């Protein structure tokens, strides 16, 4: 079977379950919460300066950090559940070369994570835009700024999903893999910053802020490369683990 057909099969597996719908509902809930914050939220003095400038609005709409976390859970669950449900067996029977099978699975999860990030960012932008109509402030972010927020979220989502997929392949238990993704993306980065303050610019949340245009701590190419490293190390470890151990 060609790699393209393998990827298509993996995408079909992802899109024919209830999991994408569950994550979509989460994204809708986040965007609705953001809209409510714009409509009813206020600063300590009762003003709405948190949406008064284009930079403030960009910061509110920047979804890349959330995309990394949400897609990380998506990738971890998508891969780990294959072992819990036993569907990993027909996957490797259809393609006995485990490396190719895992590349196809990683590719599908990567695409899925990117779509989740893109949709999440789009819904958040729509939520902010709708909320702004109830305030004295208009939508100030330029078309280029909107495009950057969308692209950053898609990239962060794809990277997060790949990281989660690697953890799912290593741990093989859905709950454990989801916990691993939370540890890797939510708990470990602050600990790294506490141990070495110089790492603050290189944790996923900081990199997502750079990609979204919220921060200029590092150059965008460097942020992209660092985010890729965060994703590729667990993915490579997962691939190595799959190649060296029994399927079940």
C-alpha cells in the first residue's frame, strides 16, 4: 500500500469517530467564553482597555498556545486508543513495515491537529468580532494580523498533535497518554523555567506567542524550529518504541 493511501486510511479513522466532534465542541465552548469575556468583561476600573488596541485584540485572539495543548491531547488520545481498542493490529497487518505505518499515522494526526488549531483560531476570532459589536471598540486587527494568528494556530496545533502522538505511541494507554501530554505541555515547561530562567523563551507557550505576533522575544524562524523540536523528539521516541517492542 502506498504512503498516500495509508495516510488516507488513517485520516478516515480519525474522522469517522466521535472524537473530532468532541474536540470541536471544546473549541466552540472556548470561543463562546471569549466572546462573553469581551461583552461582559472589564478592567478593575470598569473600563475595557483590554480590547482597546490592535495588540490587545491580537493577544485575546491568539489561539496558538491553546491549540498546542488541545491538539496535544488530541494526538495522544488518537494514537493511544488504537492500542486500547485493538485497531493497531489491522493497521500493522495492512502495512507490516512499522515505520511506514507510524509515519502515516503521525501524518494524519499532524493534519488533524493543524485543522483543530485553525478552526479554534477562526472560532475565537469570530467570537471576539461578535463581542466587539457590543462595545465602543471596533475590530482593529488587520487582515495580515488575522492571517498570522490563523497560521500560527494551525502550526502550533499540528506540532502539539505530533508531540501527543509520540507520547501516545510510547505510553499506549489513553488516560496515561493524555496525562503525559498535560505534563509535557502544561507542567514541565514552568518547571524548566524555574530550573533555568533562560528557557522561558523556548517553552511552547512562549513560542506560540511569537508565532502569533504577540511577542518578539525570538525570531519567528527560530520559534518554528524550536516548536518542531518539541514535537519531533517525542515523535521519534514513539517511533523507536513501536519498532522495538511487540504490537500488543
